[in-house]
C-alpha cells in the first residue's frame, strides 16, 4: 500500500513526497517540523505523507507552497540567511483563492451536532478532498 501511494505521489508531484521533502529540508536547512509549518500542514500529516501512509496533500495552498519551496532550493545558495527567512515567510503566507460554493446550513448544523470544533478542524486537515475540507472547516469555524 505504501509503495502504491509513493507511486501515486510520483504521478502527482513528479517524485515521492519524501524525496521532495528531503531535497527541501537539506537544501534550505529546515527541520521536518518547520517544513510542515511553512507548508501549512500539521507535522503528523506531513509525516504520514512522507512515509507513504497518505497519498496527497488535500490543501491546494500547501501544494503551491511545496512547489515554491522546491523552487527556492535552486536559488538558496545565493541568498543570505535573512533573505532566505524572508522568502520562507512569504511562502508561508501564500494563499490560493478557490471559488467556493455556499454550504447548505443544514449540513453544517448536522456536522456541528455530531462533532466538536477541534475534531471538525482536524478532519478538515486530514481529508484529501478539497470540497469536503471546505465544508468541515466551515462547520468548525461556526461551531458555537
């Protein structure tokens, strides 16, 4: 299963995420935890991706940040540490705008009834489906 997931990652990202992450962490001097933070994913999620337990990043912004970090490796040697930190901060702040579909109130209400805000937010982070992540995030944000 893990090998199949790594093959799928190769199809999606051009290489297994473990290889891409190793290039980024060594090229930029980052820990895996810092890489996760800059990408905007949890450290456990990144660990699952790198080990092949999960296949893809469900957050489009994280995919965009991963590509930017990979590109940054190519020019990192010409940057000062301060310049590199500034670029990392820029990448971390990158947002991807998606068109959104309004979430029916009854779906959000039912999700709020079934789970707490923290659990809904965690599930939104874990899913590989962007539309599902949006619904779960909306439910987590509106949890009262």
